[in-house]
């Protein structure tokens, strides 16, 4: 099977940390047996590298620089060139990985980048104008008092951004804005944009890690989802369901590993954003 043609261009909003150090790498794959070529750029258009991929021949590109020379972003300010744009001649899948782990040594500290995070780009499905922010848990996430960080990156010039109905800034194409907000807060953009959710340091138990992932726009959302448990604990493995419309009735059905229904719970989310 081939990826749809609409996945030839990927806009990736910033993480809470900067991508521009050797603690980050980007992986690009394709199902096409014919070579697919493309470019990786910063969101301000700065060229980074060309690439060629084909079936069974992925690209793994590690960014350069030290984490201590690319400190974590400040919140509530307009940032230029913090995101990534990957464009190809055919359909591609894009994964951005934070590979810092805990072995930075003299290269930097946890305040710059924590490590062990992985983002899979949603391609065209990530682009929209209305979003509800969310994270798998709320409040203070670690002893560093970090909270979930949300980022928005404009694709169009003169994109006005509202958070919870309040105007906060205007972004030109490739510019970004990082902020804290309560889960379920409505984010409105007057032009096309992409968003990420994440944390520079999340410690649900034991050692902490970084975290980031795209937030799909409301236009890409559906009504049925399959959630698969991993091997984490009950703190780290939580699921958050956010209503886009008022009086949303939610049915959560639990299955055993053999696919046999075990239980069913019903919930009503009264307001949009609940």
C-alpha cells in the first residue's frame, strides 16, 4: 500500500526544546519502490538538507550542534524558524526523535532537553484552524514544576491566534508561539496552522522524560478510537477524551487481549472542552 499523495509535505510545530542539536534526529520513510527526493528546512525557509528515500531505504538525519547552545524556548513569545518543513516529490512518513536520553554530559542539561521523546507527523491531517489542546494528564508534571506546553505554528501570513477566545498574537508563516493552557482550551487561528502538545520534563514516576506529539485539528477528528495499553504504570498510561461539541456522550468499552468485551462505561461531557 502507498501513502496518499497528500502526505508529501509535513509541517511540524516546535517542541518545548529546540530541534537544532545532535540530541534530535529525523527519520523519513516511504512505501514507494521508486526513489522519492525532498528537502528539510526550518520553518523560516532556512535550508538544512536534501534527501532521497525509497522502500527499504529510509533517511536518518541527525541535527548538528550542542543542546546547551540551543536552550529551551521561552513561552508566550513569537519565535521564528523553530519548526520543521519536510517536502518531497512523493508520499513520505516523518518521525522526529529526541534522542538525548540522560547522557548529555558537558553537552547540556535537563533544562535544555530531557530526552526519549518521539513524534510522528500527521501530514496534511495536522493542518487546520481550530484545535482543542490536550495532554495525557494535567497540572504539574515533575519536581521541576513543568506543565504541559502547547505550540502553534502558522502556515499562512498574518495568522491571528486566540487562546480560550482571547487574542494573543499574530504570526507570519513559519512563526510559532508556545504557551501553557488548561486541557480542553479552544485554540483559534485565522489561517492554516499546526500544533503540538508536549512537556520538556514529565516524570509520572521515577525518571522523567521529554514528550511531544501533534494535536490534530478539529477538522481531522472522528467519533471512534482504539486505545492500546502498553506496559507502563497506571499513572503514565492514561487516556484523555475531550469533547468538541456540547452534550457529547462517550462509551468506553474494555476488551481483554483476545478481543472479548469485559466492561462498558458511559460518560456525558456537558460542555465543549470538557
